[in-house]
C-alpha cells in the first residue's frame, strides 16, 4: 500500500518568509509525528498527534513553529518568519496507534537563504 | 530524560564480513527500541523493533538485534554485509509514556569495501 508522502520534496525560501510543509500519513494510522534532521542537531522530535487528542508540542523549538492535523489525516507544519537555522530536512512519520512502529516519509528538504 | 548513544560515527567493513553496530540507551522503564536505516537522500526505513518478549529480534534485510537490559544496549548485527548495506543507521528509543515519540542516536555511517 501507499506509504507516508510529503510535499514539497524540496523548498527554498528567503529569510523571513513563511513556509508550509505537508504530510499525508498511511491510511488508517491514528498517530502522526514530525521530526527535524539537521547537521548540527541530528534527528529531533517536533510534535505528535494522536487521534482527536490535543497534540504534544513539546519538541517545537520556538513559537514560529506550528502544526495542525485536519480530519485526523493530513498534517501541515508551518514555519513563520523563517530563519537560516531552520534549514533542515523535515520528516513526517505515522503509526497505527501511538504504541506502534513509526513509518517515515521521504522528507522535505528546506533551505532558508 | 531518555537518550541514545551510538559510539561509532563511521564504520568500514569489507563485503561479506560480519557487522555489529553499537547502541546504548538511557530510559527509566522497559524501552521500546528501534533500528532505522537511511540511504542518501531518502527517508528512514524501519529495520527492526523490540517491544517485549524475546530479546533477540529479527528484522528485514538479514539484520538482527539483541536487547541486553543489564548493559542498556541494543546492538545491530548482520552476519555477512552486502555492498547495498552502505547507508546511515540510527538507533532510537520510544518514550511509551509520551506517545512513543522517538529519541535518536547520532547515527553510524556504514561504508562497505568491495
């Protein structure tokens, strides 16, 4: 079946602009996660959604970062007023339940100039 | 807070040789443990996982890992490496009290010599 998909695959933006990154999880998966992979920080957890519960935002690095999940499926990660240190690969993962294995999408590579 | 250490940043092995990638974790309870592989420009692919039960777990592509509670380790092994195994490998621990969010090690880059 179809895996996790993310769009765009690459995004180049100018410092100060807002960006939106999209994640389509595996159909039927109730849990959705966002991670960031950068050279300096490695792989970091950002935010987690489980069903209709309030998201766990404990990993978001600043209030410029936000995410939503509509209808329990597609999720959008928004970064406002981008900074150069936001340059990274943003990875989305989903799992059948919050105790299950996480399956990752191919990522969105963000470059902030 | 949980943490994961992968002591080897780079490892080079000859094709056909055996492989062991080390992983040590810190977690207060029985952990959920994972190994993922990432090829250049790709996302993370799950190799295997440990939740409970048998401490030796089998995964895809001929990989296995052994959970040793006394050593807080979850080392990944393969008896005979293929050139296509060259990639970066990440060990992770899931916080089963917090939605299973993953904490990753820094990764080990594997190179395979012909």
